[in-house]
């Protein structure tokens, strides 16, 4: 007598179909969310580019008409005297250059200490916190600080005070960039150098700094771009000078101060010079960034 067996119903088929439907619904929701986020990101990018383009276009329209040889060869003069911007341009170059020379080594050394030596120590955390506070501090407070320690005690405004104020602004930017770039380097690189018998300071100088040089230079350029247009700290330190002067112990002219003074004047030629000065600062910072990136790309 033979027994027959009937096939068991496949109860997992409905469950699989349900899982497939759930997976497809989840995929559709993710696709919609991805499309929405992509549209928002694209719209935000276009909006930011429109703002940037409008600023640049306004500078070009208002400032390009005032660019002439006399702007770069004549000093500032009274209204209607066909003055130029020679002394503000030279004053800004001197103050920004010296502030960068002073602030960059300090910022690099502090950033190197935080990345290579401090770790998570209490002192390192304090230094990092102070640097972050200084990075976000309003520049006018830095100008007031330098005014109290360098202008009042020494009896007057000076180019040196302006350089110190700008250098204080440069330092935290370079500190943050240097620390971040050094922390991005793999520890295996450090271990390989130390394993060859090199001291730690030589490993940092010859290997870590060279590997992070592009990021550090980018941070320096960001600092230069920031201090090149600072007006508030210079109002309390170098003040400005309508006459030609290269004496750093006396008030020194600068483009931001001249733009600030000329833009609010009732004289049309001074207002045109103010727009021209703003365009010169923008093109100078843009040219410096392009040149530095070209040099770094050639090195790579």
C-alpha cells in the first residue's frame, strides 16, 4: 500500500512579495529624498554664485571706470585735484605683508604644537579654545586691544600698531589650518620616519610640513584675504594718512581706511576712487590666490 504526499503550500511566497513591496517603497522614498536634497543643494549653490557674481559685477561696473594710470601714480589729494591711491596701496601692501610675516610663523608653530605635541592635554585644549575664540572675535575688539597696549602708551597712532592688529587676526586662521592639515596626515608616515631614526622635530619639518604645505599655504591666503579688507582694527591703530609716508612710527595710509573715508564723502571723484580701491583689493586677493594655486599645482 503506497502512501501519497501532497505538496506543502509555500507560505513564504506572500512574505517575500511583501518584503519586495516594502523594499521598493523604501527605494522610492530614498530616491525622492535624494532628488529633493540634490535640488536644494543645487539651488543653494546657484544662489551663492548669484550673490558672488552680483558683488563682482557691481565692483566692475562701479570701479573699472575709475582705473587709470593716475590711480597708481598719484597720492591722495583734495576733491577735484585728480588724486590717486598710491599711498593707500603701498601702505596696505606694507602692513598686510609684515602682518603676514609676523603672524604666519607664530600660527604655524602653535598649530604644529596642537597637532603633534599637545594631543588632548588640558593645556592643549585651553590653547585650542583661546585660538577658536580669537578666530571668531570681532576685529574691532582686536583694534581696541591694540589701541590700549600700543597706541595710548606710546602717544599716537602708528603703522606698527596696525601691523600688530592684523597679525593677531592672521594667527588663529593659520593655527586652525595648520592643525587640521597635520592631523589629516596618516600616523604611518610619522612612524616610518621615526623608525628610520630621525628625531621628531626633523620628522615634522622635513616630512609633515612638506606633506601639508598646500593646505597651510591655503590657510595663509585665507588670512591674507581677510586682513586685506579689514577697516575697524586700522581705525584704532594706524588711523590713515592723506600724505605720502613710509614711516611705520607715524599714522599710515591703507586702502580700507581710504575706501571707508571716500565712500561716505559727498564728492563724486572720491566715491569713484572708493569703488576703484575696492576693485583693486578684490583683484589683488584673487590674483594672489590664483598665483599660489598655480605654483602648488606645478610643484605637484
